[in-house]
């Protein structure tokens, strides 16, 4: 990775040895339900890991549009889910008398979302996700879908109350009719005392911390929680260039793009512990 202020290049994780290297605390910022298995996986590999959720997920106030959307699913060629949260909150509003139509594909940005779709009852053949090694984002998904004829098709995008319009714009440019629907909303969480203690220690000892971000909004919430913190000595692992930009803007001096899978994150942490600190 270059020490310039430009965006980082992804590391190629070395999986040949995952021996424990102690001393660096890994802070997982995903919503608590998703952060917990990450913390367990990191601890299983010998890392000191803590959950400091910087995003909380809540249902939307009005679920009627979701239930109405279920009754119109047969009209759609494809339903795209931006995350596992989108899957869980959308399927929570499935009417008892409505099944997923066999004519509609479900699109996913990665393995976590695909697993949520399978847990919801969809077969693997009904799910489209990025090709292996292509990344886990809207751009990688569109690379998988762009060759199809979308003219006259209807596409539904299930997301949070706020979201990117990039993929919707690609479908519209290809001739599809696109509708987006909010299945959940992201809010700043309320932290119990033990989580506040972890955050306070991270602010006091930034060089001992490696933050794992999967959302630019989480970076923004960290800045709101600790507006005077100096993160130049902290490392940030991020899963997308947008998040890398947010981490740089927040003051993180050492930012690394990583694959959003536990084994890849563990291997990357091992690598960066032996690299000179930047920033």
C-alpha cells in the first residue's frame, strides 16, 4: 500500500500461515447481531477483538409498502437486496398467503446476503451474486448482470432508507423500470457501559487499535462519538473505496482494503502487523 493520501490498493492476503500475533486490538463496527460472530471468529484465531457497533438497524416505521411489494413481486424480473439486513426485514413482512414467485431472480452483493436469502428459503439457482474474486459491491454485481437484456424489465431494489442510486441508474440506462423500497433504517446505536469503555480505551491508545469498517456511515458515527480523537496512529480495514475515503477523511492514517470474509480479514491483520506504520 502506498503512503500517499490517495486511496489504498487491496492487499493480497497470505493464507499460508494464520499464526497468532498478539498486541493489536481489532474493533468490529458492524451492527451487534453481525459483529458478534465476527468477534468470535477473530478471537478463535487469537486476536483480541471487541464489538463497538456504530450502526444499529431498525424496521421502517411503515411496513405496509413492504407487504404491498410482496403482492407485486410476480411483476419483477429481479429483486436486488443490498445486504443481509435488507433480506431479513423484507422477508419479515412476507404475507402468509404470498410465496416468492419462481419468475423472479434475487440478486445479492455477496455471500452474507446470499446466505440470508437461502435461510429465507430461496434456492441457490434463484440467487445471482458477483463472480468469485470480483468483489462484493454493486459494481461487481452489475458486472455479472450487465450482459442481460433489461429492456422492458422491472427491477426492485430492497435497501435501507438511504442508499446509493448507482445500480438503479445502470438498470435504467439498460432500459429497465426500477423501483427502490426501504426495508430498514440505520441509526446510531446506544452503547452500554462496557462498550463505552472499549471506545474510551481506543481513543486513549489509538496505536493499539485496528478498526474494521463495512459502512461509511459507521465512520461518520465514530467521528460524532469521538470528535476530538486523533486516529492517525490507528489502522482501518475497509471493504469498499467509499469507506476508505470516509476513513481517510476521519483522520485514519493507515487504511487497507480487505475482502469482507473473516479468513481474509484475519490474514490481512497478520500481514499489516509486520508492516511499517503509515500516516
